[in-house]
């Protein structure tokens, strides 16, 4: 029976007395890495988000979307630092939410919008 490269490596580790030592060292290094990694209970991460709402009393959701929301989305995507743009349309109201990259300044993001 012909054994490939992976079979030879597996046979070496099955027959070797170093295998338990390698496993113990791997578990020990993993535990050390887990203990040494700094963690915060509540990290201070800033993700600026801006909601832009436009009212158009009496308009249907499809009309609000096609005339207000879609053009506004295109314009807001052009702002530097924008990561995502979400939108929704309701009767008489269109809302677009712009989410900026992590740790951008809240004030600068508002000024850009």
C-alpha cells in the first residue's frame, strides 16, 4: 500500500514519543496567550452614525424611495469615511442612516453629512 506525504507525517507522529510533549506545549502556549491577551469589559469604541430624515406628507413609500431616498443614498455614499448606508421608506417619510468607519470623530462625521 502506497502512503503519501500526509500519511508519512501522520505515521511519524503516531509512532513518536515527542507527540505528547508537542501537545502539552501547544496547550500551555495557548493558555499563556489567553491569559496574556489584554481585555476590557467595556472597550471604548466609537462608531459614528447619522440619521437623515426627510418628511413628504401624503407621498407613497415607492415615491419617497425613488425621489428622495435613492438620490440621497448616492450622495451620502460619496462622503469620505462612510462604511455603510441603510435606508427605509414609509408613507410620507424617508430615512437614511449613514455609518462611518470605527473611531472617526462624531463631530467631523456630522459636519461631513
